[in-house]
RNA sequence: GGAGAGGUGGCCGAGCGGUUGAUGGCUCCGGUCUUGAAAACCGGCAUACCCGAAAGGGUAUCGGGGGUUCGAAUCCCUCCCUCUCCGCCA
C-alpha cells in the first residue's frame, strides 16, 4: 500500500505509474481527489462534534462533583449524540472508500524498470549455461515422465481434476530430493533460516502481502472465508485460505511487530505447497505440469532496512540462480517491464530455465523488491538506532528459490537420454540414495 | 469440544465508571559526574488521522466489534487469542 500523504502529494507520479503499468488511471484513481476531500471534511465535522460532547461531558462531571444540577447539559449531549452518529457514519464510509481505493493502487516502479506494453518488453539481463545439443529429438517432460512411470496425470485428474499431478516412485523422491537440496543450500551456504509455516492463512495476512483485495479470484478459500467481504475491504483474522505461496505466511510473521535494527537483514527460506486457482488461465499451459493448482516451492524472504533492499535484492536473486547453476540448468535472468511487474513489486527479476523438450525458456523463479509496500500493509517496522529512534517500515523482498515442480520437469527435459532414462545432476545423487539416473523399472 | 484464568504503551506491570494516553519499573535517547566506561542523578520518549504556514490544537486507540452511560481501560454482550485442567485425536 502506498502512503496516503504520498499519494495526495504525488498524484501525478501515481497516475504516471498506473499508465506505465498499462492500468487505467481513471478507473483506479478516478475520485481520489474528491473522496479525499470529502473524507477530510466529514472527519473534521465529526471530530468537532465529538470535541463539544467531550467538553460538555466534562462539565457534567464537574457539576455532579459539586452537587449541582446537570440535567440541561445532559439533554444537550443527548441531542448531540444523534448528530455524532450520523457524522460518524458518513466519515467512516468515506474513510473506507478511500482506504479501499488506496489498497488497490499498485506499488511505484523503480526508474530502472524498462517501459513496456507486455512481457515481450522484458529485458534479458543475463544468460547462463550452455544448452545441451541432443543427438535425438528431445521430448517434453510429460512424455518422459509418463514413459518412466514417475508422473501420472490421468489418475491425478481422477483424484482432483485438471491441473494436478501424482508423482510416483523415483518421481516422488526427486521432488523430495529437490526440496531438501534447495533448503540445505539456502540454509548452509546462503545464511537463511528455515521456516515451516502454516499452509492456510487468514485474510489479514493476504491483505498484508497484497493478495487481497485485488486477487481473491486467484486463491482457494475454505468455507469460513468470505471473498465478498474481502472485496469490501474487510479482513478477518479467523478465516482460512490456502496459501498461494510461502511468501504470505512468512512475510506476515512480523505483521504488527517492531524489529530491532541489529536483527536486520532477516533471511528466511520455506518449503510449502502452493495453491492457485489459476482463474483466467483457462486453456493456457494445459500440457504437463507447468501450471498446476498445487505445486511445491522453496521460497526466499528477506526483511531489510530501506537502504539495504537493493543490494539484498541482487543477493537474493543470486541465491536462487546458484541453485540452477548447481543443477547445471541453463537459464537467463529477465528484468520485468513496467507492464509485467506484479502489483506489490517495485522491481522484479524473473529467472527462466531452458526447456529443450519444448524449445523455450520458462519462468522458474520470480525475485521481487517490494520496498515498504507490503510492510505498510502488514505494519512491519523496525526501530533505527540513533537519536531519531522512531519506528520505520522495513523493506520486504522475496523470490522463489526455486519452484520445485518446474525444476523437476527442467531436469527431466535437460537430462533426458536417448533410451528414455534421465541422468541425475551430480549434486542431487546423495539425495537420491546414490543413484545416478532414473530409468524405467523392469 | 468442555471448564476456569487472562489479554493494558518497545518490554514488565498498576489501574477496575469521572480532566487517565493511562501510576511505577525496565529498555532506549539527551545531559551532569568521570581520563573513559559503569553506577548514581536530572530530563526526554506511543501511534494514526483531522485542522493549522507554523506554533499549536483536536479526535481515536488499554485484543477486535457492538452496547449501557452525560462520561468506560474500568460495567454488559459477542468474537478472537494465550495459559491451566478435562475430553478427543494424527
């Protein structure tokens, strides 16, 4: 969320930011000025009436104390009460309207984010690794997986419908191996603390990371969660939604807290399944396990001082890249354009892995700097040391380190052999019981 | 799920209808003292919003919401959370 005072003072900039993101400023910002004015007017009138009530009430107290009659004042206050209730209602309604408006405004993009109209304008800033040359026609992962008997999409559909997967045998173990390998690397080598958070969160948490109110349709919710209420700006702490990413529970760990500066930066890594409704993605990526309602992911989350977030963003992105490098998977780093950068993010790098079976690069990680945008929504602050010592919002960052399902399929496609087996990258072998390949069981 | 106890400022902890944003202690910040530090002493220290050029003023906030009252941290209702005991359970 942007700061109200900031939006008021920089309306032009906010509007430009919306245009850069290819969003509609009229729709999102339409009555900001008017709503803001009406809200302030209503608040001022309400507070003036309350002040009068408080003064009169004080006088009643004084009269009662000295044993004098206070009936006249009491009656006057009674009249005031109705007036206050009306003013309060109107002030609240303008206040809610403005807050909802504010909460739907995306983060301000960094200057270095390339201008663009779509993902086609994303900028490749780096390429790593050599694409393997095959002496046979490389297959897509769904063919390799089904043939090896380690991926069963048909039975998954029977169990749960489209966009689910069942991993079998070495396939299941490979998923688990990848999770362990990634967590080990991030905790041992990159200095992250491992977290195992709940896989369900309340709507307050989803507001904190920016998933609500705008993206309710992307989420799976439990029977106690009310999407309608969330769209009105009501966020509960006792309802349940399935997490779309570990970013939500992990970022919200410090919601409504003040951190000691000496603790920063804080780096967490978490493995969780992720649940996404994928509304609006109908017909997209229907083959294989590219786009699932449930997938596993190892996430990286950082909390930093404002002045450190850019450096930490680079570092976090490197931490994710090192997983790909350790696995020997060719990838490229892409700086997302203004149109493709997510709602809460000020700047995002995507890592795209090479998939020879489909002859394309595919997103496998997304690493973002959110500035104070999430911290403001979730009220996550730190106390700077020194004479000023006033709490300030931290900066939050996160990135996939990596999406496990997509890593799984990248290994199948990149390491497939002519005989249908899949060679395992050296570094994974200890996690796979010492075997060096996945082959069809005889 | 049932019974009981409790949720107060960065932390601990008083207050249990009347100028209480809230006693006190700790932490933190500034100062005195000291060669320096510690100790001691003095002073300062919540947040958001509204009005105001500013100085300053106002409103709200004692887990959340609602109610009673001229007036609520204090009384009532309700929800949430924590702790203890019982039950159930992977």
